[in-house]
């Protein structure tokens, strides 16, 4: 098979690494990719939402399957674009239709979907400028803190958690007046849920599904989960508190009705569902859906999959996923992200990265890198992540920390406490 993978982060490097191992792979192209993916396939200079260029490239290079990493092309309808095109509809897309992608593209859509299908989640109310008074009344009815979410995509920045009621009302007003552009024309106000979070990834062909090993990511820049939110500073899998009993609740109360709901609503969905969960005293509740894999969770979940990924993806397109086994490694995997100093605020690109050849017993997934004159240089806030396996989480962490110490670039930073809250 010839595969085109869309995206350029650590998630895509991990997917490229796994797809490269498939016995069904012929050529792998990554658009636009990074210095890491360049060693596994051919990077192609096409933007992830340039569907026209993607179609021309795919026809010229006999592409059989497009695997979509990030959410934006899905929300913009890459699946529908190819399916509705006479010349390109034979190309399989791993990712949901535009309608399915609304689970991530519209928080209001996702909440209504959950209400309709009785999927446990926080109580909510969606408001627009016309109904701001109702929004204020709903805030009055809730205990603090208050959760305000821009309805549309806001590059991971659209959620505000506010302690003070008047501040929440002021921010609601600002959001409705364009604080996050049109993404916050509608705002979902939610009850605050207290608990520990984890990420559950489901691969579905629209009828049946496989649940992947559960992961937990670390979003804050500072140790002890302090400071600003980032794209993710590390991840671990599996997650000790997501035990058999918890996962059975997740399966029967959340995954089944989610896949069943997609079917009932006749939503085309052939790809990954990312369920952001919170464990509220043993009861799983949905914080959010994403319609792709998470980053950096992918850098631990994908290395734990033993099955051939292209075989699973082909089963997804043929709607025969129920005939396949998902085999996975029962070790732990952890990843630690190395970022540019200053991130998630301002930081500098173009730092030469050294020491990559000295890594032993870990995998390095590039997140923001490119090749410049034979050197690997940084080109993003999150630069690379170091993934290791271990019989225990501590053993895996020890390997990652030993190896990350060998990687050097000017003004780098990483958290030394990944996994700190999992109590083992
Ligand atoms: P989201 O973009 O929906 O994932 O929200 C970003 C983060 O905000 C989540 O990962 C949670 O940590 C937090 N969050 C979102 N909704 C809630 C909620 N209802 N209660 C508590 N925390 C929340
Ligand atoms: N790690 C969270 C995300 O990918 O959205």
C-alpha cells in the first residue's frame, strides 16, 4: 500500500514509525512531516488543509490510504472531500466525516450527542449573545469553579476555569464578543468535575471498535502540574487507576453508546475517537471528545500496539474490524517531552540538536524539528519526546530520563516528574 500521513508532530512521527513496520506498506509519504518522519518516508510540502494539492499528489503517487493526524483537516471535511470526488473516492481516509468531526469541532454538538445517548458528562448549558442572561442564571446555580468552553476549535486554548462568579460572567461576556474569534460565538458552560483524568483511544470502523491501552498526559509546563497549559509535556500508559472495573464502566457506559450513537445518527466514522475522561470517585465521565489521537499520548500508545497498524486500518475501511485482534505489549511505556525554553510563551527556533545518536533503549519522536544543512534543528515549542518501555513505570521513566540527558540543544527544558501522581 502507498500511504499519505497528514501532520508534522510527535504523534505523526510515532504513527510513521509504526506504519513503516507494516508488512503491507509500499511507500510512505508524510505531509508536511518533520526531521524524524524524513527518515521513515518522504516528506511532502503540502499543508494539511490543502485538499486540492493532496488529491493531485495522491493520484500522481497512487496513494491508497490517507491517515489524518490532526483535527483541523477532519473538521474542514477532508473525508467528505475525497469521498465525494469521482476520481479520488477510491482513496481510504482514516478519520471521520465532517459531521463526525463535529464531536471535536463543536463542544455544543458533543454535549448534545452525549445527552441524546445518555453518556455521562458534566451538566451544561450552551449560550449565545442572545441568551447571555440564561447563561448568567446557570452560572448562579453552580458552585465554583466555573468552566467556560468556546464551542469551536481554539487551538486547545478555548477552555477557561474560573474561581470567581463575577469574573466568570465577565469572561462569558468577553467570549461571546469574540475573545476566541468566531469559535466563542457560542459558549458551553459546564459544571466543574473533580478527579483525575485519562485519555482513552478507540479505533472504530463505525460499527465495531477496539479500545487501545489507556494513557495519561501531563499538560502543564511546571512540575507538580503547575503553570501554563502546553500541548503536553509527557505521557504514560497504561494508567494504574484505569483498572478492569473502571474500564468495564468506560466500555459499557461510554464507548458502546458513543459508537452506537454514531450509527444511530448515520454518521460516517472510520478512525480514532479520543475520549478525554475524568474519574469522579470511580465513575468515568466524559470531559471531551477529540476525533484523532492525542499528542503526546500517541508516543506511548502506538509503541504498545503489536498488531500491524495498516492491517487494522484496512479492516476499518472494509468494516471488518470485528474480525481482527488488537494485540498489545503489556509493559509500560512513558514519554518525556523536551521543549524550547520559554515555551508555551515565546521561544526561539533553529537550535541545533545534538546527542540523538547516543540514545540507547529509547525511541525518539520528533515533534518540532527540521533538517537544515545536514543538521537537525528545532522548529517548534515542543521539540522531541523520548519514549521508553519498562516492566514498571519507574523502570521506563528511568530509561527515558537517562537518555534525555544525552540530548542537547540550547535552552532546552523538560519535566522531571512525569507519572508523579499515579502513586506507584
Ligand atoms: P477540553 O479542551 O474540553 O479538554 O478542556 C481542557 C481541560 O480543562 C481538560 O483537560 C480538563 O482538565 C479541564 N476541564 C474541562 N472541562 C472540565 C470540567 N467540566 N470539569 C473540570 N475540568 C474540566
Ligand atoms: N494530549 C491532549 C491532546 O492531544 O489534545
